[in-house]
C-alpha cells in the first residue's frame, strides 16, 4: 500500500500540512531524478487542490496514484462520499488536448475494470488545464460507472467537484482506507505486459489470480526451476507449455526472457517467434517505452537493446545455418507458437529455393533442437503451444517436435502438460506415443487454462470453438453466460458497425477492423485485405494517426493480429467461410471466382483464421456481413444470408 500512492492523507490533514512538507514526502518516494519543472508542477497542483477542497472539507487525497496496467501514475485520486475523482493536471495549459482527455479517462477506466474496490462505484475523471476557459458541465452523457472526462480550469475546480458531489449525493459512501487497500487485478494487453516486465515489474503485478486457474507466476516459477535444475545437473531439457487462446503463453515466455536478458547471466535467454508482426510490435513498443522512461537513451539504442532478446525465429535459424558448429550464446530459448514451426517438406523446399542448400533434410523443430544441442553441458528449450492457431500451410505442428526428439534426442528431459494429448493442441494424427521412449514427465503447471485476453468473458474461447465447429446450441448456451459483460453484435451495415465500435471505445482503449486474408470480395465494400500494413504503425501509433487501427480504415488480417489483441473489434466476414445447408463450407477466391477448398489441412487453416479473428477482442465485438449483390456472381446474397442467420442462431443480436 505504501507504494500505491506517494502521498495520501485525509483532506483535513492535507489542508493543514505545508506544501513543502507534502512535496518532500512525494520526492522521497520518487525513483527518478527530479527536475525543477516537476517539483514546480507538484507545488501548483497542491496549492490548486488546497484552494478547491477548502469549501468541501472532507474526503481523502492520494497523490501520484499507481495505475499498474498502464505503468503510469495519476496525478491525484480524490475519494469523497460515494465518488472517486481522478484528477489529471496540465499546468499552464489553456487547451484541453484530446490525448490528455484520453489519458485521464484511461486512468478512470483502468480503476473501474481492474481495481477490486472501485468496481460498481462512480468514477469521475477530470482534466484540469489550469489556464483554460471554464466549461459547462453536462450530466446527460453518463455511460456507466465512469463519467465522460470533465474539463475544468484551476479556478473552476472547486465548483466542478461540488456540482458532481451534489448530483450524486445519494450514492453509498466509500471508505477511502478500505478502498486503497483493494486488490488490483489487471489484465494487460501483451504489449502492456511486455512493457511492465521490461520495466522490472513482477509477473504477479500484472496477472489476475483466478481461483480456478493455474497462476502465471506458478508456471513461470516451475519453468525457472527446470532451468536451474538443468544447469545444476548438466541436462538438456525441453518444456511444452500449453494454454487456451489469450491465456498468457507469450507472457510466460517474455517473462523468462526479461528475467534472463543479461548476456552475462549464466541462464541467458532469448524469446523467438516466427510471428513477424508480433516481433516487430513488441520490439518497437518496448523501445518507445524505454525512451519515454529514460530521456538519456536514444530510440536507436533502445531498439538495439530490445532487438537482442526478442528475435525472429527465422533469423535465428539462418544465423546458425551459416555456422554449422557454433552454439548460440543463449542457454535458454523460448519458441513462441512452436506448433507453427515448419515441416521437413517446407524447410527443405525453402532451403533449396531460397538458400541454395539442396541437401538439407531437417524439419525446423529438428534443426532448432540440434542447434541448442551444440551446447556441451546443458540448455533448455521452452516451446509455447497454442490450440487452434495454425493458419499457414507447411506448419509441422507437434509431430515435428515429437519426431525430432524420438529420432535424435532421446537423452533430453521432456516436460509437458497433459493437455498436449488433446486434439485442440495436438491437432490431427499426432503421435504422442513417440514420447514413450523418451525421458518425459507430465506437469500440470505447464498448462494455462483461463484466458486473460477477454477479461470480461473467460469463456469466449469456448463460445468461438462451438461457433466455428457448427455447434449452435452449445454456442448459444455459452453466449447467454457471457453476453451481459461481453457484447457481441452482428450487422449488415458497415457504417453502423463502425459507429458502434467508436462509441464503445473510451480513454486509451484500442479498436480495429479485421478480416481473414481470404476475404477478397470485401474489396467491393471498401475493405482491402491485400493492403500492406506496417504492424508497428497499426498497433502503436496514436489515435490521431490515420495509419493506426483506431481509424477503422486499414483491415488487419489473422497474420497481422495473431498473438496480439484489441479492446474492440469490427470483424468483417466474407464468403470464404460460409454457412450453407446446415454446415460450413470452405472457399478460396482465385482469379475472378470462388473455388471450393477440399484439402483438409487448408480447411483447418481457414477455420483457425476465423478462430484467431474472433478471439482478438478483449471487451466486445461486432461482426459485419455484407448483404451481397445478385448482379455480381462473386457476391451473391446467398453467399452471406445463411451465415448471418447462423450467427443469430448462436445468440448474437443484431444492432
């Protein structure tokens, strides 16, 4: 609690304590070098607040209040009667900037969603541009427990506070001391989580602690034990970590990598992924955050540093192809989405065509294990396995790893989750019995059972599973359990869909337009899935940047968004995965017409593409199906109508 706020006091105590003494308490808690501008800002905040609270004479103030998920501190949180005020000061400003309004509302939304004792209480964000003109309060815009951000000048703050308190005087009173002790159970995006870990926060600080789920900290702890044990006993080990979509597998891997990201560390680790957009976005997000936290580091140096422990798996592979004997400097490697490693056929073809190596006969899993096996004494491979994530042909799945271990690496210690035997993770025809001749051990802590992504709906992945696999009754049953907290709608009107998403998004929340890479005829609706998108711009740029996802103009495909997430999604559904005669059909648009997909693997990739799209939204989504056009043989209304009715049959309401 002492670190939750740098200074906290009852209003009566705050009013009689000198400004210098309060600043002294705040600065003693502050970890960064202070500059005159910062202490001057605190001084003005304190004096403005003292003047504003003098007529009210009640409540409790918390200066520099930690908002862990965002990795930031709100200037002041003021708890009085039945209201939680989030106060953000912009000293000397005469305008209310949109970015500041979003930041202030973001703090309030964060408390409402993730701070246990803030749930169901009224939260009022106020942006104070000290030199701005006074704004008239409008109480007609209340959306839920979080009011729209109120704009106030310094001179008008006292009246603003009083007006809000008078409006909501009938609310149950909040005990400020009990409130500040409330547990904070954040559910960060993978980007926010990576930033927090890189800034040396504990994984426990950014993970929920659901009673029915294996805690992330337990999984990380067990993997660390295996790493230590392998080093001490001079063993070579591989861990298979499974989890439902959004459960935090990537977070586990990043946590291990950040714990051991020092080259001098004997257990030095690197995080590898074949997901190019994920690698690019995480590297850039960490670099930008590092530069923002430390003005002495340039963005170039920050990018160089983050690039050292988050790498593209194919670049890693090529590095050790060039030198067939050298072992990596890292003793621990984490392979994200390991089930997507390339098969023998795809790897051999690639080596022959792109690398001019005609005699290469190893699958990617076999080669990657063999590279780590070059270490003389010990090493650890951590393979993160997602269910229903294969969206490319030529992916080896688990069989590639099992075959390699059984064929050439029987001396390795193998740790795996029992869930590895399930079809959802193992896929079709996986020979789990290959492990019987190896030194393998089942570990329950190596499975993550609860999704963190959709914090409003833990069962979203189950709903999507039933929907994708033509089980409408089961989908409807799950939908009825989640719909109150996780809105899902369907529409035939694209403008309505965009309006809905924009109205849902508040503060710093994200939103985006996504569609399958095979949705080629959405082009007629102005949705171009073939456009080349820079993932770092799309995910990380500000809400005022037209290249960002927030504008709902550039459509991200499953290849762009896999492994990442958005708060609100607009999913455009084309005729590539269409419902007809009580079953789903698989189609691919080639040239100028749709072609039926008969290959079972290709069918599965298409199903998984829609699974990825439907599990990207953390807070809610709207699905858009075109009406079609009978004058265009590639967009007949019959291609879409039954899919639309099927989705409604799964419980999804129309806007």
